[in-house]
C-alpha cells in the first residue's frame, strides 16, 4: 500500500484507502502501539482519558484491534449497525468508508476560523477524569447513569454542549437525540460485557459518523478498544449505583490551581490482553 493512500494518521491508528484487491473502495484501519496519558515524575503514565501521546506499549495495536473486532461483532449480533467489515491481521481492520460528523467553517475568510473535523461522544458511568475536574463538587465515582457529552476531536478535545451543536448547525436536535440514545445503547452493551468478566467500565468515548454509501443514518465508527475505555477492578456499588470502594480506590490532588484524579484500581492497557480472547 503506497503512502499516497494514507487518509489520516491519528494518535492510535492510521486510516488507509484501499485501491486494489477484494476490498477496493473500503478503508483499512491500522492500529498503532502509541498510547496517550501524562508524564509524572519524568515517567509516562498511560491513561486513555488523556489526549497526548506519551509513548508506545508493544503489542497495544494488536490488543486494540482484537477488542474492536470483538465488540463490533457483538454489536452486529445485537442489531447495532457500525462500519465494521472484517479483520485481516493482528492490527488491521477493514471498514466501510464513513463521513465523520463535521461542519465546514462558515466564515473561513476570518483569521482563526476552522472547520469542525469530527465529533466524539463520551459517556460516563461514574464521575472521574475530566468530568470530576470540571465538577469537583461531585463525589468521586458517583453514579452518573451514562451521562453523554459531545466533544470536538483534534489535537486537544474541546467540550461542546448539545444545545450549541444545534444552534451552530453542526447537527439537528433529532440527530443529537438519536446519537445520545445510540451511545447509551452501545455503552450498556459494552458495560454488560465487561461486567461478565468481573470488571466495571468507568467511562468511554465513541466516534459516530455516516456511512459514505448508506442512507445517511448515524452509526458508530472508529473503534471500541482500551484506547477509548477506562475499566476498573473492585467496583462495589451501593443501592444507588455509587461505588462504595471509592475512598480506597480514588486519589485526588489540588496544587497550583490544578486538580488531578486517579483511579488506583484502573486496569492498565497491557492487562487488557487476556480479557476477551
């Protein structure tokens, strides 16, 4: 495959246009070993909730591809459409071409104007990560009942309200409502699957789009993998779904105007390898 067929190179994967062979006209996703997180005391701490690539985890791309394959097949069994077609190697997947949810800049003649490239939707079972940092009045690990948020995806992801999506013309309210319900439905399926393995999904993020050759219906695209999920061990919910083990699991700090929160029982990306074989 020549480099001219590279459509996009992201933090976790490359997207390649296939121009020959049985999958001509489709896209190939190549999952990378690069991982996001933050630097602490000079060392990389890997965490899918962060935007910055801080290093590589050998074999991570293959793990991510295996996970995505597992969940896309599971969604198909459940009647949930996606762009998935086939998996052809340890870290390569074939998908239908899809158009991300985007919007061109309305006034590109103004300096600083920029198009909306694509959207992703976070969903949260519990209050942690950027949600808790933004709303520190909420108890860590509070049950959030899969609250959904929209973000503009880029070098730095930016939160955008659902009302703003409608007012800017990026999406209609009907599309927004459909997207929220789709995200919650998939989140429930993913959460139940991990629960069957004795694990709990804290939160996740999905990218949605429209199949290029379809009827414009919004479906899940991109991936479902350790790159887009935070999972923990030792979850112990009370009658309201709030984790009773949060005091032992959660570590927060506030220094120089900056809040941090960590989940000590969070499953590390290399440990995902044997969950779904």
